[in-house]
C-alpha cells in the first residue's frame, strides 16, 4: 500500500485531525517511511499545538520539528519516524 509523504489536515477541527494523524503515522511507519510532513497550517496555532502534543506521546515518532524556510515554516511539521 502506497503512503503519501505528506498529510494535509489544514482547516480540520482537532477532533477530525487527530484520528487521521494517528492512522497516517501507523501507515507511514508500516510502509517504512523514514520521515513525513504534516501540513497543519499556521492559523491560531491550536491545531499545531494539538499535533505536537500527539507526536510527543507517539512511540512511532523519533523526533519532530517545524518546517524550515522552503518547507512550509511553522505551518508544517517534519516528523522523523522511529526505526523499525
């Protein structure tokens, strides 16, 4: 099963976005992807905060950071997945 390198959850509520994020991280890990991009947008920062809290608690996540210039900045989180 092919898994995209990017999950777009902009304009979703936290209740809509977090289950999608969880399913996506599981699929990306099972597909053996080393890293993925989560596009949550900048907005008020509420969704970004919820995403970061979820990533911090997920055992499949090795590390995460904001996107650099040219990667989407604070509207994107780059996630490095744990080794299989």
